[in-house]
C-alpha cells in the first residue's frame, strides 16, 4: 500500500458528507463557544476528508458553519493521496477528536478497545466512559435446559477454547501447567475465585429436588488441611501471573473465612475486607438459632492495584450527581462491602455455588478497567465470563468439569451470537 500524503483542495461546505459513526458530540455550551470562535476568527483549522468527500476530521466545525447559513461557501480541506482504508479512517477520526467535545458512547463502544488505547485514550478515562454507561443485564440463560441437552460433553480435559476475547481451559486449578497454558502471556489484574465450599455436598444429588449437578470430578468433603492446601495451590498459581499489583477475591463458606485470611497472610496478600452477598429468597428454619442469609467473599490486595477513583467518600456520593445520575444507588453500593444481588432459589441451582452475573459487577467496576484481565480458576456456570463480556473486561477461566465447560461455551454463544473456537 502506498504511503499517504495530503494536499489542500477546496469544497463547498454543503457538499461534505458527515461520517455516520463519528463518536464525538458537542454539548450546547461547547457548540455555542465554537460558533463564537468561527464568527470571530473564521475557520482556522482545516477539515480533512476522504476521496468521497466524507469528513474524517472537522465534523463539528462543518455542522456549525451550516447552522450559520454558510453552506454555499467554499473552504479549504485536506485530501489524501489515496482513499483511506476503513481502519485508517477510524483511527484518524479518533485521533483528531481526542481532545475536544464529548463522546457519544453508543458509537464509541463499537470501536475496538485496543485501537482506542492505541490512539491515546487513557485506560482510566475509558473505564469511566464505559462504567457510566455499561451495566450487566440478566442473560436469561436456562442452565437447567442447557445441561439436560448435553448428553455427552464435547470438551475433554486439557482442551482450550478462545471465547471472543476470553479463554477457557478444562483442567485442574491446582495444576500449574494447566494454569500456564490458560494464561499464556497475559498479565492478570484480578484473581476472582469461587471454589467448591467444602461443605460435604454430594454432586450426585445436589440440593433441593435436584438429582445432580453433572459434576463428577469435584470433591467437596476434604479435610480442613487438604482444603487449605487445595486453596493455597490455586491462589499460588494465580499469583504467579499478577505482577506486583493485584486484587484478590475468593468466595467461601463462612466457616472458612479465617482459613482464607490466614492463607492470604501466608501468601503475602494484605487482608482488606470480607464482602457479604446478602441473598434474597432465603428460607428461614425455626430450628436454627440464626439463619444464614449471606455468602462471604474474602478480599485482599497485592501491592497497590488500580482502584476506580470516580467516588471517594459517602459525602461525595450524596452531595453531587454521579455520572449521568442513572447509577446513583448502584454507585453508593459499589463503595460498600455489602453486596445486593438477586439470588437463584436453592432448589433451582444448577451449579452448587451458582452466582448471578450482576453480583460480580461490584468487584469488576471498583477494581478493574476495560481490557483488564480477570482470572477465575473455578469457572462453574460461566457467570464471571458473562459479566466480563458485558463490562468489556477479559476473563480467563479454568473449569475441571467438562460438562460445565460445554455450558460456559453455550452461554457465551447464546449471549453474543459469536462462536467459540477450540485452540490447537
């Protein structure tokens, strides 16, 4: 492809064609200031166009000139020596728009994140743009129906799948070779684990009226020492790929909170909080003194990892609007260690520690940015991957049960319409 050069020609203002996907927009105040500038200084910066007269840079200046009734005027424009490719057009459009106006999120989100970072967006800026506009919606995935359709799992131990930007491996989280194969050259920003709770659950029977969960390899009745070693191996394997700074979350049964906190200290993880998922639909039993209505997640950090600084105190939350104002209640809750999310009734669980995707939103928004990589070595029904997909994060999942690997793939494909690819 020949090298681009640019020269100046003239065009009538009304003959220039706006780029339909231009993601930059002006507020009323910015449009007013641009109008004042044009009236005072005329057009100083020359717009750029493609060979078909489509505007690459200068949309707002052209728009204001039309509003000022200057459509029949001729003006200088910069024209390329050859037609820009689609990629070149998008990249220069982003670069030229980087420093002025505001972004139209609905159009901006269609651009590849790597391209946005490459043209100069700060990843924290991107995080604020995305997190003010993106949320996790229930994917309405019928896990029971999908599991029933998987007579013989297609996945085998050791298989690796590329699932959009995410990856999945079928294997043992305590096996370093498996974890290395999954992660490759990626750098992990967050460990987000939901391991078996070691509460003597029989996977051949499940809970409630469930006959089984389909799992055959998971053992939920380890001794305390064996369970500690199991968790330690999984944590150590993940920590090898985090670099100096990382967030660590690990769900557990309440009786293992102390065990996990001790493990964190032994592994050089600074204990920070125990976050509590307050579950609805909990059935109270009068014979129990204090019924359990929460699941704990032990949270710690390594080094000084990124933390979303959009809000810094409760006073800030209550004294000024957050973002567009649409997420104010959620933004308040995102600051707290009490997490509220709708719970699937116990008798409807298709995975023993099943979590709704929107539960993961708290940790993902607060502790990661778009394009950050999250490691979940206990993939389960795939809710972490679904949450990362909707919030523009990258998930790396390990799951030892082939049937649940098949389920995760089906879940992603039904949500996105895109196919997973088995890696060779």
